């Protein structure tokens, strides 16, 4: 990637950010929940801060991974629908929803269910409930599938409103977010609706490009964005996940994604890092569905996930050990798609 070219939050950049986000997700799930570790001392911490493993603190911070995916999904969805006619928009949304459900089913049927069958407990009722997205006891990250389908449906309808005023757009989506967080605060839709729609609005009004036109010099631009990110993360740590019925990640997401774009543009200039980010972004959805098997309540399986013991090596190991499954599932998925054309 050319570090000298003018910043554009383009497809390549967002793909690399997804690669970073999936690593954050693994760190979050493996270290932020000591209660999900079936035995004590499953891993060796490299550093303790105030008597607390640094991995635990980093894992909690990496919870921001989902707001990254939500924001980027909303950002890209505007472009995808804006260039399509109404009938084609519906086909696009149905295709995206069907594609994600198919990936989820393949991960469940071909990988997770056999693990439960041979190493844990699996009933027909449990399997069917998970298959129908009524239960997430087998792939607990599967809730995002339903959330994404709901957002596809909402944005499809919202795209017909032809709103051209940014303040009106902001008022509507913040109002809807407040209603959701008042009526159903416990569901993922309420928590991640706003980051998703803020991504949509940032894309619609080219807010990143406007920011760069206002602050033309890179040094103060990056200083402002990173300082703002630090302030927002600090506010979240002090005040919690929700302020006045508004998820704090909603404000963090656009700044965090911008700063990640700056970072990945810089590090992707080195070939091996670029290849790694490209690989992670290509298979991130598979890793999203597969890595949770290590926290399915089955100790022999979890022990495999923490096998290297040293925290940094655990993260690398998880991606390495799941690589054959991710690559194979992606190959089969593309074969299925090609056979239907």
C-alpha cells in the first residue's frame, strides 16, 4: 500500500482493519473472561499491572473489536446500496444475508457440531436451536449473524428515505438508538445499532474526507485523532459501556477505525505484514465462528487452545491451529457459490 497517497477509507484499508479486529476478538475471548477458563492458570502472563494480568486488561480493551466490525459494515453498506437500483438493493441484501448464514451453518455443521459430538454433549434439539439462530450455545458469536441480517433489513428500508441533511440523519439514528436501548437494552441490536449506522452516515457524507480537507497537515491530523481516541477510551473506562442510554462504543468506533486506518497504511508497507493482514481479513469470518469452540465448556478442547501456555504464543497458536479448517471451509463455501451461478 502506498503510504504517500491521500488517505481514502477504501476497501483495501477496511479489509486490513478487519484483520486487526479479528486478532482483537481472539485476545478478548481468550483473556478477558477468567471465569470461562475451566482451570486456573491456563496461560502464563507476561506482565502484571497492579497485580492484574496485563492480558486481562488488554482483553477487556479489545472488546472494541465488534464495534469495529459494525462500523465498517455500515460504512461499506452505504456504498453498496447507493450505486444500485431499488430492486437490485433487495437482491444484494438477501445475497449478503444468505451468504453469512451459509458460512455460519457450514462452521456449525462441519466443525463445531463434530467437536461437541465427540468431545462434549450434543442433542438434536440443541443442534436445531443453534442452526436456526434461536440459541448460541455452540457458537456464542453467532448472535452477530442475526444482528447483521436485522441491520441489512433496516438499512435497505432506510436507504429509500432520500435524506440529504446530515443533522436529520443523525437525529433519526440517535433517536432510534435511544428507543432500542430503552425497550430492549439487553439485545445486541440495541448496543451495536448506533456504531453500524454511524458508519453508514460517515460514508454517506464523506466525513473522513471532510476532516482531511479541514486538517490538511498529517501530523496535527493524526495527533488530534489519536488524542481524541485516548480521551474517548478513558471516558468509557470511567463511565462504563452506556452513557444516557447511548453505547459509548458508538463514539469510539469512527475515531478508532480512522486511527487503525492510519496504522495499517503504515505497517502494510512491509510485505510480510501486508500478507498477514490480507490473510486475516480473508478468513476473519471463519475465525470468528471457529475460535469460540475453545470456550465451549469442553476442557480437552480448551486445553488445546491454550496449549502453548505463554499468552502471546496462545494467540498465534489459535490462528495457526484453526488455519486448515478456515481455509477448507472457505474453499467449500466458494465451490457452493460457484455451483449456484
